C-alpha cells in the first residue's frame, strides 16, 4: 500500500520528465550556453566588453535605436488598426463585414518569403505601381525600399491579421445586451467605446501589443530583403556578427534581444496579475 502511494506521487513527475529533458536540451541549455559565451572575450578571458561594444559603438547603438523605433511604430499601427477592424467585425452585420471576417486571416497562410517578394514586386521603384503609372504618363516611385517605411508596411501585412484575431476574440466576450442597455440609456458610440468597451479590453490590447513586439524584435526575412545596410535591424546585425566570426558578440546581442523581449513579457505578466486582482476584488 505504501509503495502504491509513493508511486502515485512520483508518477506525474515521471510522466513530465521526458518533456522537461527535451525542454532543457533545446531551450535552457542554448540560453545558458549563449549567456556564458557572451562574457567570453575574443582575446581570451571574461568581461563585459561584448556588451559594452553594442552600447558604445555608434553603428551598433544606432541599430538598437532603429530597431526599437521600427518595432514600436509597428506595434502602435498594427494594434490600432487591428482594434478598429475588430470593432467593425464585432458590431457590424453587413455582407462586407462578414466577407472581411472570412478573409482577413488569409495573409497568415502565405509563407513569409513569398509575401515579402510579392510586396517588393509591387512597391519597388520599378515595380507594378510604377509600371502602371507610366501608362498614364506618370513616374510614381513610392520610395519604400531599403528603409524603415517598407519594413513597417510589411510588418503590418503580417501582424494586423494576427492582432485582429486576438482582439476580435476579446470583443466577442462583450454581451450584446450590455451594449443595447447602454444605448437605451442614451450613451453614444464614442461614450460606449470609452466607458465600456475599452475598459473591458485594455488587458487584451496590452497582450496583443506584447506579442507583436516580440515577433518583430528579432525579425529577419523582411529586414534582410527590404531593409538598408545602415542602420540595420537587430536580427540582421546578429546575423552579420555571427557570419563574420564574432560569436561572442553575437551571443551578447542575443542576450540583449532576449532582455528586450523580457520587458514585453513583464508587461504581459503584469496585466494578467492585475486582471486576477480585479476578479478577486469583484468576486
């Protein structure tokens, strides 16, 4: 009987042990190895030189600032556009909204490399838009290649459908009866949005923003094909360091990118904790 009790207690741990071993091998070990290597110096010994390099070298510092600017603009535009699109899909019942509701996720099913190349053929200075403009005697060059504008545009292509899906799910939890009751009380659309819908979905807005932030911080395909040489997104800078044999600097940059992502993870955890406190206070 005692053996059965002991076996019953350790059985759950035995069942998850293979998953923990795999997790340790493919997640924890690479992180620990990168962290340790980031302190190794190319000339030997240990130190913080690899980290200081990215904050003292002007080019590398510009890369960090440039990446954060592109990512924050992407987050603000993607979440803002997605929120109003989700509102339209949630509270509109026209054939247009139903059609958009069936099609808005299609960009998520197009491979990233295919989507980027397709966008390039349209927006580059000698692309489709330019060729069409020539038919009317114009010479339209959008100037969206090899700069942050093109990267942001492509990021929106990838992130608006995903953000809309998350926010639409959050808005679907709002009961129609609550909206109708507010309308019967004389509340206008803006007042309902400000006093009812936003307070009920602010947590989901923050969560969506964190996911968009993390998915774009280390992006590679779009910056590689559409970005310029200076400044560079951190994903390209990391590739350059590794490709040039500066493995210790590449490890340090990986840790820096991880810490930046961790900041958004803290926001995610904080919003969930605040929700739990609110639920307890109203339970």
